[in-house]
């Protein structure tokens, strides 16, 4: 009798497991030909100017999506399709659909959008030399995702990352400055910059910097104190130079005698004490873009 009870219990357990599996299958929605949704954000993010989280909705971005085995059917694939925000993100040119629950889908995106991308692996981009405005900093801040894999039935996570670099400059007035209470700074410029690069949209990486020897005017996030600009990733071979002009027309110059490399997705903070004549070198350090970073002290005396 005991053996019979054990066999009956085992049979019942097998039957319940089979019923549970059947229930799971029956309860799984069929996502075939249902709309693809989007979740869009930037992370990490600490750009005072440029693209803040809410500012993404002010522009549009380009989307590439491929569904394996669909022969480029435009219901399941797109190439550089514009995506705009209008009470929700809308894919222009028609809604994209899931092919099936087990479809293999990959995608990548970039921002700001342009209608012409001849080679997604070598997309040419140039930062503005005049970044003395919020709009020009934003126009210089290139964002991309690199290639991601989608899960059918789940909204695409468009997690933008910064492809370029950011420089923060913090100014402090030296105690020896004449009339330091009334002295103001009218501009901060960075010389000997490369301003162009190519970005591999599929990998989300920036290539070699070009168009060297340019001067970039920085944006005053806090006038007389904090300034910033976007740079293409590059190395300054003892050539980094910052020129600060005051309201009397005097120019204060800092020159670095170090090799300084600005990398993709990182921000750098340069702390300068503005004095009179002598320039004393210091250090510059980096953080992932999105963390407030104090850096070392580069002092002009």
C-alpha cells in the first residue's frame, strides 16, 4: 500500500507540473505584429549646458533596428529613422513591429539626428568652436548607444552615453590681483584643439581627432567662476593653453607642460587661480561623465 501511495503522489506531481507548464504557455502573450515601444534616457548625466535629462525631448534622434530573417521588411527594420517626442516618443515614417516572440532584434541610436548618414561606422562629427551658449554646447554634445539586443514585447531601452569629452574650468581670483572685487572675466578660451572626429555608431566609440589647431570659447555656467566645453577625444602634447580675458582687456594665460589625454565619456576639471604673471603647473584628473569631479589645482600666479 505504501508503495502505491508513493507512485500515486509522484504521478500527481508530474501531472501538476505538466499543467503548470501548459498554463505558462497559454498565458504568454503573442507579440507578433505588436508595436515596439521606447524608453529613452541619458546616463550618467551632469552637463550643466547641453543635454540634460529633460532636454532630450527638445530634439530628435536617429534609430537603426534590424530583425533577423525579415529581408529588410520595413515593418520590422529601419535605417536612420527619425524619432521625435510629442507626448511620447514617436518613430517617424510608421510604427515598427515585433516579428515574433522569439525574433532576434538588434538596434542602436544616436543624437542629434541628421537625415544623411552615409557610413554608420564612420560618422563625421565636429564640435563648435564658439561654445559660449547653451545651444552650441548642446550641438557639440554627441550621444549614442552602440548596438544593443532587444527582448520582444519589452520596450527598447535607448540609454544614451556621451561619445566625446567634457572640460570644466573653475576660476579663483588670486589675492594679489588689483581691484579684484570689481574685476570680472569676459571670456575663457582653450587653444590648440582638434574639433573633428568620426564616431562608430554601431560600437558607440569615437575615432581619431582631426582639424587641429582650433580655439574653443567656453560656456560660462557660473560667470566669473565656472566654465565648460565639449571636446572630441584627443591628446594635448604639452600644448593645452587656456586664455582668460578680464573686463580691462588683460589676458591671463595658462600653459600645461604635461601630456594630457581627453577620453570618450569622461569629464575633466581644471582649477585655476588667476594671478598676475607666473604660471605654476599642477595636475588634471578625470571622472566618468556624470560625477562632479574636483580635479587637481593648476595655478596661475
